[in-house]
C-alpha cells in the first residue's frame, strides 16, 4: 500500500451525502451547547461552502452516527484492453474504493470502480485506488454536569416501539406514529 490507514472519522447521519463536510475524530465532537440546548452537527465553514445549523437533540434521544475508516491505497495498472493489475492486496473489509484523483470513479468493489474509471478514460495508465470501510453506530445523547455526550448503544440491544409495538435490533422504529412518540425503549 502506498499509504497507511488513518484514524476513524465520524459524521451525523443527516450530513452523509455525496458531498460531506470535514469529519470529526469522535461522535461527541459534533455536540455543543447553545442557550441550554444540545445541538448535533452545527458546522459553519463558509469558505468550504458547508453550512449546517445542526439539529436540536435531547438527553435520552438516540442518534445515528456514520464512520469511515480509511484503509490505505494501492496502485492499479490499467491496460488499454480493459485488463488491470492491482499492485498488492486490497485491504480486508473495504466497502468502497475509488481513483484518488477522480472521485466519480467510486465503486463498492474494484471491478465496479474500474468500470466507472473506464467510462471516464480508456487510456493505459496507473491510478492510485483508495480504500475505505463505512459503517454506522447508534448513540444515546447524555448531559452530565452541563456537558453533552454520547453513549454507544450496545450491539445486542433490541428496540421496542411504544407506538406500533414492533421490536427491532436495527435502531429506533421509523413508523409515522413513533415520530410523535420518540421514546422507544432499549434493552429488551
């Protein structure tokens, strides 16, 4: 690999899109207090074109945070006939790869990434493919001594929606009725 792995980076769920703001090193870094309210995801960086006013959250509320682990990069030699040679072994568990000079070539695996790269340019050349692993975790918002925080929801937690009665291990219910009653109980 031409580069080594980097520390995990985090974003609130509502910020995850094709164009994302700079990440934070921990989920809790996205929390701040403002006039007694806990704000998740406030980011105002006009120069970068990002402006998020954030979302007001409350203690006990469950929020979804996404992470990205950068796993490194490898050189990939592309031939004019469409074949390619990866110089090394791709990292185990990657969920996305791309030509580091051309984000439009992003794919969920090497074949998909190279097919997109070929749609952009069919010439023989060597590209640097970056590899990442995306994932998400659920956290409960806390407020201790006036300081907001996040506690990770255990993986084996089941959620029971008080509105519709559905139990799930995937996080709080998304039914229309639960939006009016966001008090799903964890720990079944």
